[in-house]
C-alpha cells in the first residue's frame, strides 16, 4: 500500500498521486487550484465535537485516536475504497494541522494501513 501524508500548505507534486483532503474544514489561505485535490473526504474527518474536544492537544491524542477510530467504524465502505486507491498507486492524505504527529490524518492512515483496532 502506497500511502503518504502531506500538509495542505506544502506544494502539490505529481508524485503525490491521488490527493485527498481529510479535514472537515478547508485549509485557511489555500486556494482550490493550489491544493490540486482529487477529492475532499469531509465525511471521514472527525466530528466537530471530537475535533473541538481534542483541540490539537498532544496529551489528548491517544483518547482522540480511540474516539476517532470508533467514528471511522461507520465508514467501512469508504475506507475500503481508499485502500483500493492506495493499492493501485500512491494515495496522499492531505491535512492542515501544524503538528505532523498528532492529527486526524495520522489516525486515518493507521486505519487504512492496518484496519480498525479498538484497543
């Protein structure tokens, strides 16, 4: 599976393959032309309530991860579709968060690579 993560503020590249924005909100200051997305998968982003609770606080990341995985469980078909794309070529999950280690795209990538885990 060829799956990478990239901030929305980094330039798009041909090597990115299929680019999917995985945030509920559009990245501030990024035009649609500059983003060069193939799709915007808002439905896979954490709910507004979960995102607000997390507030990008690294100390809450593990609990955020568990809660977000439970939310993703309701999107099995969509996750399967993204896995297929990543098996055929590169899939780039695009996100806006400043922290590259504690964000929803990290969790989504884990779910796509390994499947849902509720430990």
